[in-house]
C-alpha cells in the first residue's frame, strides 16, 4: 500500500501544488492566444461577417478582462493593428482600450498617433468624432501638438458631431498645456462659434468650455446672451440650464431691456423640467432686484409654475422645488397668503416636505387665515411621525406668539386642548409651547394654569416638558393653589432625576416658590438644596451652593436674583422660535437654484472654504502624489494630514504656538505664531488719510465667518498678498486703546465686533502682540464669497500695527479691505 501511495503521489504533475504558477501560466497562454487572434484578424483586409463577429467577441473579451483589473497592456500593439476595422462596435471598444492604457503607457500611446490622425480624416463623421475624443481623452502631454491639429480640423468639420466633440477637446487641451492652447487661435474660434454655429449641441459645448476657461461672467454680454436666448428652444434641457445661468449673470441696462429678456424667457416657466423652471426664476429675480414693483410681480408670476411642479410624485425633485418655494415664502409672506391651502400636507408627502410646508404655513398666517391654518395644524398632531406632530405644535405656538392679536385667544384655546391629548409626546410639546406663550402674553396665564394644575411631573417623558411644567408651577405659584404639592414629588425624587437641566430648573423653581409660599416650601427647599450640594453634576452642585449662600447672607438679594417677586416683564421675541437660517437669508437668496437653498445655509457653511484646483488630468504619477499637503511642493514625505501634527494652533498642555512656514518675513524654520521673541517693527507709520486706498471702494464683511486653523494655514500659503502688501507689511497707526493693552484678548474682542474672527493670538506687552484673523465678503457680481487673511503685529510701545493681508479677491476688493482695516485699527479704543 505504501508503494502504491508513493507511486500515485509521483504521478501528480509538479505544478499542481502551486495554483499561482498555474494561473500565471494559463494567463500567459491566453494572452498569447489573444495576440495571435488579433494578428490574424489584422491581416484580413476584407473580413466576412463571421470574422467581424469573431473579432468583436474577442474585443469584448479583452474589455471584460480590462474591467476586472487584469493587465491587458501586452496586447497594445496588436490592438492598434486592428484600428482599420469598419465595424463601429469594435472601433468603440478599440478606442476605449487605447484611452485606458495611454495614460499608463505613454510611450506606447505614441504608436496610436498615425492611426488616430487617419481616423480623424475618415469619411464617416462618427469615426472622425470618436477619433478626436479618443485622442483628447488619452491625456498624454506628448500628444498635445497632434491633438491641437485634430481639434482645429474638428472645429471646422462640416458635420456637427465632430464639431461638438472637438469643442470639448479644447478644454482637455487647456488642462494639458494651457500655454500651447493660447498660442493658437482655437479659443477665438470657439468664441465665434457660440454665435455662428448652427448646431445647438455644438454651441452648448462651446459655452461649457468657455465657462471653464474664461469664467461665466465673460459670456454674460448682451450679444451672447441675446443670441442664446433667441434659440434657447433648440437646446437640450441641461444646455438650457447652463444658458439660463449665464442670463442670470447678465445685467440689463434699463427697465425696457429687463422686460424684453423676461418676455423672451417667459415660456420657460411652463417647462416640465424643474431645473429649467428654477433657473428661469433665478433670471427673473436677479433681473428685477433693483425694480421693487416689478420684483413683486415676479413673485406673483412664478408662484403658479412652482406650485404645479411641486405636486410631482417624485420626492427628490419635489423637495427641491418646495425648498425654493419656502425661500420665496419667507422673503415675501403676504404674496403667498392666499395660497395657504397649497401648503397643506398630503399623506404621500415626505417628512422633509411636510416640515417645509408647516414652516410656510407659519409664515403666511394672517388675520384672515389663522383659524383655518391652526385647525389644519391641529390635525397634524395625530401624524404617525412624532417629529411632524411636534412641529405642528411648535407651529401653532409660533403663530400665537407673533400672530394677529384678535386671533391669538382662539389659537391659545386650541393649544390648551392638547394638554389632555392621548399622546404623551403631544402633551409634552404642548407644555413647552404654553410656557413660551405665558412669557409673552400674561393675559393667558389663568387659562394656562387651569389646564396644567392636574398634571403630574413624573408622567412627563420629555425633559423639556418637565422643565416647562416645573417652571410654570413656580412662576405662577401664587395663582396655582396646589403648586407646592405638585412640585413636592419631583423635589423628593431629585436625586433620581437623570437630566441636569431638570435638576437646575427644580432648584430655581423651589427658590422662586419659596418666596411666594414660604410656609409650604421651607422644608422642601432645605432638602433639595442639601441634595443639590451633594450632586455629582458640577453645574447642579454650584447652583445649589450659590442659592444656599445667598439665603444665608441676604434673603432679599436671593429673591432678586431668582426673580421670586411679583413683577414680570413680557418677552416680545424668542430667538429659539426663529429659523436660524434667516440669519443668512439674504445670502441664500442670492444663491438661488443652488444647494444652498436645499441645505438652507450659505455655501461656505457646507462646502470646503479652501478653493483647491482639482485637475482633470491625473497621470499615473499624480495618482501616487495626491497625498501631498498644500504648499509641500510635491514632497511625497509630506502627507495630506500633516497639519494634524504641525497645526496652526497647538492645543497642547504647554499652551504654546506652532504654525506654518513660508510666510512673508518669517524663515522656513520659524513658526508662524512664534511670539517668544519680539518681532522687528517697521520704522515708519503710514498716514491712512493720504495712503492710496482706492478711495471710492467700500466693502461689507460677512458676520461671523467660519474657518478652522488648518484651512487658514493652507490658504495663507496659497493666497497672494493684497495690492498694498505686495512690497511688504503695511504699518498703520492705532487708536488710543493701545495704551490699555495688557494682552491680545481686548484687541481680538474688538476685531470680532468688526467681523474679523481671530484664529490665533499671543504675546504680552511690552513685547509685540501678534494676531491672525480672517474676514469674508460676498461678491454679488460674481456670486462668490471672498476671504481675507490678516496678520497683525502690534507694537504697544509705539502704538503702531504692521498688517499683512492675503486674499484671492480682486485688487479693488483687496484695497477696500486695506482701507477698512486701517479705519478699524484707528478706531481701537476711540
């Protein structure tokens, strides 16, 4: 048996125990078979249908292997030999193969030049267009000179397909070699084709190319805009959106021209595509911003088309349209008041759409429709979605807070009915709403007290509801007979309460009620203060200790502190009741038909603040070097996350500073915020009255711009200096406040009031004080937000400040910021 086993083992092939060797061998054999088959097909000048079918199947097999990651580059030369095929499907797969491997094999890509140039002159326009597209898609710098010739001929082709393909090829030439493109007349040809070419698809591609190269503002001229508007119906929907974006940038010379443009685009409001309609609405809104009467008519005009589009069953487009309608309603509520029934929710509406509609109902509520709107909102309290039910309660509350005085009693009466609702979450949210109403309208205190006097605090699940109920029992304890006894169970179970906010309110309410009902509350107050001082939560402990010491030291002062007296003041405005997006409502409106409307925040709050250039050309070397940090010069040892260890601000225990290098006036080994040694100050001070500051330029800064330290560091390295700082820092005189400086903090606080946000600061007089801050301004002309980075080096002894400003803004805006900052520094302490 042993000999038979040895014999059977020796009969097994040697390579059977090495699957990888067998796989490589089989792959090599298969590549050899494919190579032989490709050569055989290439040798046949007039293949039969069966042979064409076999070659097509072979190319399909090659593309399949290529797709799953198998290296098929050894077949490159054999594939090129089959470029003479007339079969269109095979030709397309061949071009796909060439463009896929050309970037990885640039030397082999040069072998395709003759083939592609020959195809560029083929009698079939489709092959000519495919050849131009393939040559441009290879993205090989060595082929630029050949690509320029092919694109030039393509732009002059009689057939529209090669022309529109060549128009996009211009953009790829620009990405590969901008200087080479500028040396030709290709861009002039493309600019002329925008108005002269008869094919709409070609014109659309020319417009898209010029937008990327010249910028959209360069195309917003009367001649181009009028030419595109006159033939807008010939374009596809996507192309119409692009053209309408250009129209939105065009500034009409007068009122007559405004009406001409609007009349020409009026039929676009009836389009079935929501993107086209929204783009048209933006054109109308931008064109009439300086014409208030016409602007109001535009709201009336766009109302019906948008409401019609919003009724679509597709949730994503519907939400986008409702979001834009929400923005318009918030901007002009009276104009939509008569359409309030259009904002009633449907069962099929998505939860996000329902929330938008509820907010719109709040906005359009007036003395004529308040009852109907509140009745409708009351029905939403039974919605299966708890968040929608709570939103409905909040909406009724807000209508009562800022609604019509005559309608408010009925609204409050409807709200108090929900105190006895069967759903716990409805009751909880109602208590929160009633607490707000009693703070704004004292005349409803008796009504609210009557509705809550039988409620138990322990039955409330929402911590906010417990806080609201505890607050009202103490605030209105003088008119609530059983208030101490309703509060007693919660005070006795104080240590079992898990929410610190409820504990804090219990302490305050016990104090307030003590001054109104001392006999009944004395024992309970002492017990809860004792438990509070022993609580593990620091805030609860500190408040309990403060109340205890106040009572021991001065009971009258304690009563004044906690507001236990009989005097109350009505509150007319609640910040929490307002939509925080209204803070940026103006900027969001200027960003109409963008994601800003959908996200309900300006672009700089959700998009990266650093304007990085994303190249369309990604070579094999680029793929490995993309981890380089900004300003690293392509050093592969510098990782993209290097700022994590070399951040602008070091938040370590030592409280020191660390920063970036490469800053003007600082050596490469010096930290940007190295404040250990005094920095040299300029010898002279600029007279801000006589300095050439572009006297007529003014600038408005955005309130509270956002930027983190890493972004500031990256932008500081990549941004250029403002016009006045090109030759070095600008020395300014400071206001009288410099004499009081003992640290950088007062200056930082002052800068914050002028919309300059400090990123880092340091230094203590008499040494220099250094501050790094940033500001932002919205450019309504270009519909973009520009950022300014500032370095301030203060000499407290001389009362001067050396300022360096960096930005990507225009020279005019940079000069305006310099003048503004000079005025700011002069006003410090004044």
